[in-house]
C-alpha cells in the first residue's frame, strides 16, 4: 500500500473541501472534472459503473423514485421530481460512500429484488432498480475497489 494522498481540492459549486482524487462532490454531487490531481491513482475515479433508475426503499411499501450514479467512490442518489429528470445537474440527495459499506446483500421485499447496504454505523439502506443485477454488480465493484 502506498502513502495516503493528502492533496485537497474544493467543489466549484458549493465550496466543500474534498480529497483531490474525488470525481464528484459528496455534498452536492457536482462532477469535479479537471480539478482532479495530475498524478494517476490505481482506480479511475471518473469511471461510471452504473447509471440509471433507482428507487430508495424507506420502509414498508414506501419508496422514493430516483436515479443513481455508481462510481468507485460510491452511490450518488438523485430523487426524481416532476420538474427535473436530469441527473448530475443538481445536488445529489444522498451519497453512499463505498468505503463506509460494511456489507452488501441481495434480498426480496414485496416481490422485488432489493440491494441492502449495511453501513459501518449499523444503519441499512435499501435500493430497487429495474436493472437490479447491473446496479448490484456495480456497487459490489465500487466496494471492492474501495478496499484495495
């Protein structure tokens, strides 16, 4: 393992201070683009592993429709509204850092496949997707890369 990269940068939209190798702001979801450090890292932080429809399961029969982008950093969740169906152009509503996922598993709720993410603090987040296998594989890959 190499030394820890202490380089920092700031989000151009909200000003949050972030590690230099982040591709997206963890506060507002803005793509950080060319602000990434010049040195190469072992994982491509710009890689999108999954992008598509995703519903967050809150409880029982309650779900929130949205979209997700999964990168090696984690899952960026955008709630859908009738006004905006574009993702990446607004702050993300929830960021799940792949380094904070203690366990990922597949289960069934209400006859749907559900991705359950148990976080390091014990909380559990659940997500559905019409492209479940792609979303689940992408999140597994993000977690795998975060542990390298």
